[in-house]
C-alpha cells in the first residue's frame, strides 16, 4: 500500500490519488482520462527542457510580494530547496532555484535578493495577486529595480496558488508559466493564454466563454494582454 505522504516534494502520486477517487465514485474511466491528461502536460514540459545542461539553466526565484514581508522588515518571501515550489522550478522546468536555503515563506531582505540577482522572477499569489508591474514601478520596490529580471522585464505572475501548498487540478498551468518564463524559445509555439483556455475546457468540460471566466478569476488575464 502506498503511504499517504511523500518524504520529498513531488507530484508523482497525484494521478494515483485521482484514480483512487474515481474508484470510490465508480468513475474509473473518467479519472484515468483526467490523470493521463494532467500527466501528459507535465511530461511535455519536461521533455522540452530536460536536456538543458546544469551550467546553462536559467536562474529563477519565486518571490512573494506580500505586504507582511515588508511590515516585518524584509522585501519579500522566498521558497527553499525542500519545497514543492522549488520542485516545479528545478524538476519540471529544469531551471535553477537561486535560493539555496530551506523552508517556505522565508522573509528575505533587499540586500539578499539583490545578491541572488535571478534572471527570472515568478510571483506566487497565495497572499494576493501581485502583477509584474508592481515590482517594475512600485516606489516601495525601488531598490529592487536594478535586478536583472526586473531590468529585462522577465517577471511573471503565477495563477492563484493556495496558501497551504496544495496542488489542485490546475497545477500544470503553474508549471507551464514557470517553464515558458524560463525558456521562452522552447515554448515559442505555445501561447499560454490560449493553452490555458484549452486546459480548462479539457479538464472541466466547459465552453470557451466559461474558460475565459476561469482564466480571469485565476488572475491570468495578463497572459492575453501580453501575448504570453
């Protein structure tokens, strides 16, 4: 019997969990199709990025812009090597999480972020939506505007992400945003805004109009505006 937890961050058992729910509700075929679709999206991302040599991997960070960090004397929050957030960066997108510490929601100073100087920044949304423009223009982030990622405008907001590290059915969208942010040339044939609409229609069986509403409430309208 499989244990109900993992010693290391991974998404490898999500398909098993979906199939288990399908067994409980006598919808084995539906569950198997859903699990296979989600696994297939992640497999495609890994396939496109898995051959990148270690020394050529894009340096990324997941940077939380929560006001709580600033109120506590920091500039933002980061996620360490032992988190599922780092797993998405390193094991799915095959980029490099430049924060080499451990822990989640770790408050870091302006000086620490400047020293890390990532090539790409992704913005989680567990504590509210923070668009890239906030990091580009907000006066309280003036000292971070010399970062390589900011100067090159390589900052991207993630879809709504739960506070409790849970990965819902939408986790391939998060993975796709991270992967294309890191390696746009390897995903030049994928418009993630349109891809997301197709994802919602496939997973939830909704029409395109409803898929557009879902994309909006998940704070992803920026993808359509920026042709991401």
